[in-house]
């Protein structure tokens, strides 16, 4: 996000992150995610009790390290289904149709 915001030279962007350097071995290993969940670089967030799940809470792993949650992700892209974007557009979210969002997905995947 900071990269996208800073593309405009007229804008100034500051990026603040909590946590230390990304020195853990499994941060740099594809699919190292299971070894990072619940570790000292995970905020270990839990949802509020979910009524539709009988009051259960959902675990949300979030990275407490340089790079944030991206640093503990599974290195996977998922665009979603075009039907979802069509439904958003049909409900009034102009510019969120599958054709409009596709260039942004392609741009983020070009690394």
C-alpha cells in the first residue's frame, strides 16, 4: 500500500510498523506460515464471539514484524471470482467490476 501511495511524487508517505526485523527462517520459506502462527512474531488476534458460529472466536494471525502480516503470509495470490466483483458493482460499487479490478491484480502480481 505504501508503495502505491508513494508513486505520486507530490505525496509524502510515512510507514510505521511494529516488531523487529524479519530474521526468522520460516518467513523466507514458501509455506512457512504454519510455523509462524502463534509465534512471537504473531499478534494472535481473535475475533469477537461469532453468533453464527455458536459464540466461537476466529483466530486471525497478524505479523508483528517488519513487513507486517505480509511477512507471515503463505505467498499466494488469490483474485477471487468475477461473480463477486460483478455483485459488488451491481450493488452500487462503481469501478469494482471484474474488468476494472483486473489491472490492479496484474500490477500487484508483477514482482
